[in-house]
C-alpha cells in the first residue's frame, strides 16, 4: 500500500456499542428482551 494516506486521529469518532442480550434464560424458560424492558433497566440503573 505504497502512498496510502492516513486520516488524522481528530477525524475519528468513538462509538460505544453496548452488549444487550436478545433473550434471558430463566427457570420458566426463555424470555425475549423487548425495548420497554431495556428502557426500564437503563432507567433503574441510571437513577
């Protein structure tokens, strides 16, 4: 890659992608994680 030009680091943007499960396994079985459950948990831990 002769002559390749690198961008300055100031043009880069940090992106944080959280790991969110799509399902939770319980004794009652597999439960799908829905948006409202995720929103409620974020509200709970950030209050």
